[in-house]
C-alpha cells in the first residue's frame, strides 16, 4: 500500500508541469503541453471521485451501527 501511494505521489509530481497553465492559456491549440490536458483532468476527477464514493458508501452502509436491536441483546 505504501508503495502504491509513493508511486502515485511521484507520478503526480513528475507530471504536475503538464497540468499547470494560466486560465487564458489553458486549452490553446498552440501550446503543445495542452495535448494531455483532458487526460490529466480525467485522472484528477477519478482520483477525487473514488475515495469520496468509498467514504460515502461506508457511511451509508454503517449509519445504523450504534443502534442496538433487541435481538442482539439476547
């Protein structure tokens, strides 16, 4: 798990220059760095969406965890 986290952080650091751009320059056809802008945005959205979805699913699944049922007490 630590190796995976380290790999992701390293990749994000290496490719950080590909994503950075001023708002007026982002998406311009003359800039060759914007060739991978869509892929960078897709990766960013996936990296944000998946952990929050897992957190949401865990909260919804365990929302009644603290409630005791009569059948559990016997």
